[in-house]
C-alpha cells in the first residue's frame, strides 16, 4: 500500500482528479473556490497576455521580413522591365533617326542625280574648339577613296554645305569644315543670274561661327539676308548647294566689297553628314552600254 501511495502515476492521477474537482466546484454558486480561481487567473492573465503579445510580435516580424523580400524581388523585376523598355525605346529612336537619314539621302540623291551619297556619323572634332578638322566614320572601306588632287563635298541632312573631305583612311575620313581658314568655295547669290562670290573661312570670324564673302562682280550690292549657294564653278562642288545667308556687308572699300556669312549648317551640333562622290565617266559609259545592250537584246527578242 505504501508503495502505491509513493508511485508517481498515483500522484499524477490524484493531482489531476483534485484539479478537475476544483474546477467543477468553482462553477457552483457560492463556492469558496471561485474566488481562489479568480485570484489565480488575475495573476496568470498578464503572463498570458505577455506570451501572446510576444508571439504576435514574432509573427509580425517574420511577416515583415517575408514582405520585404517579396517587395525587393518585385522591385528588381520592375527595374529589369524598365531597363528593357528603355533599351527598346532607344532602339526605336535609333531606327527613326536612321529612317530620317535614309529619307534625306534619297532626297539628296534625287536632287544631285550624278552623285553617289555616303552617310556617315561624326566621330570627333579635332585640333581646337572651332572645329579645324572633323573626323567621320566612313572611309576607304565604304568606298570613299581620294586620288591625288581630289576632294569630295560634304553636306548635312538638310543638304546644306558642311565642308569637304581632305583625307581618307580604312574606316574613317577627315573633313575640312567651311569655317576653317583653309576652306574656300565658289558661290553665287541664289537667284537667276545671281552675282558670283567667294566664300572662305576666316581665323577671326570662325570664332563667331561666320565665314567671309568677297564679291567678284563689280557694282553688285549684297544685302543682309541674301542667300548664297554654290555656283558649280571649279568642278568640286555641284551647283545649288545652300551655303548660308549674308549677315553684314562692308562697303568701306569700294574696290573690294566684303561681307560676313552665317552658314546654314550648325557644325557644332552636327551628328550625321553625307559625302557626295560624283559618278565617274567610265561608270556612265558602262551604264549607257548596259542600257544599249539591254535594248538591243529586247529588240532581238521581239524580232
């Protein structure tokens, strides 16, 4: 019997039965155990609330971490999507620019049908800030080959005169702009039987983006706003390429009237240019021969 009373299972069972009995008695009206249970609940309740609050805080903490990871991944995905959209937009813009360049090239070719037109981008402006030499990304590899004593006109997308090619290499060429003091071109007033002039670069005027104009015809009076174009004399530049407008006329020397000209092409903002290479006489003959042979073959087929 004594051994039974000291058994741990007996003790656990006894305590459990006492607790159950106490809980049942505490629900009876007027039971003294009710106040004891209430007192114990008052003591235990704050601890329960503390445990519950800690559990909620831990749960909220892990939820916040999970949300932060999800937001970070979402931001990463959005950044990648934005980068992709920007890349596509740049591609579309580049395609639009190339399209406009092609339209300009076709327009130049239609206007000057005896010339091959080569498009190029400006790589750099060398020597000084006033653009003594411009380097473009088209050269002998693209078919721009200079023989001794040759030079080719260079125009912008609006067909305004930029300068002339002075040197070619494998994949690039050098262009002498019309602002350079070594540049000179025969021009004329843009009207029927317009007066002949010489437009040249000037070491002082180029700092203001201007060129010098000398009037060759006696008695001619240039005016502010007069448009000057190439005359075609000399054989290098074809007739009719727009050069610029007269800004100011100097009549102080009646023997030699001079003026200043502002070019239409803003060299400082240029990105794309076109090199104009005239067709060779041999090319024309070959074209004419080919056309004659085609005609003869057509006539022979008809016969």
